[in-house]
């Protein structure tokens, strides 16, 4: 398991800040949580920058997790702050 910080999030994937990202093309399990909600899915590393992070593309997202993701994105569009992976609660990447 490797910890990362979510730097960008969209319906198709996210950018994860981490010092030792996985290689391009790697299949990983992304787990993101807030104080109230949890999201997970498999993803493929689309690009990586050693020492900086990696962009991942979500694979098939199950309906319950799709709802969580859509809720976070809607909150962001409406200007409500949803903290994802703050200093005490990093998302987990496997």
C-alpha cells in the first residue's frame, strides 16, 4: 500500500501526488476516503512523473462508488468544500 494525495479528480480518473509513483500501464486499486465517504476502483496508470506523482484512469467503477464520485464532483461544482485526503486521512493506493 502506498499513500498519496489527490491533486485533481474527475469522472474518468485523478492525479495522485506521491514520491514513488507506479509505472505507466500498471493496474492499481485506488481507494479514496473522506471523513464520511469512501470510493474505490481499479485504475490504470496513464502517465507518471517520478518524485511528483501519476495520472490514473479509472476502470469500470461500480454504481455505488460512481454515486460517491459524482457527489464529490457535484459538491465541487457547487462550491462546497469536500476534503479528500487531508493530512490525517490520505487515500490509499494498492
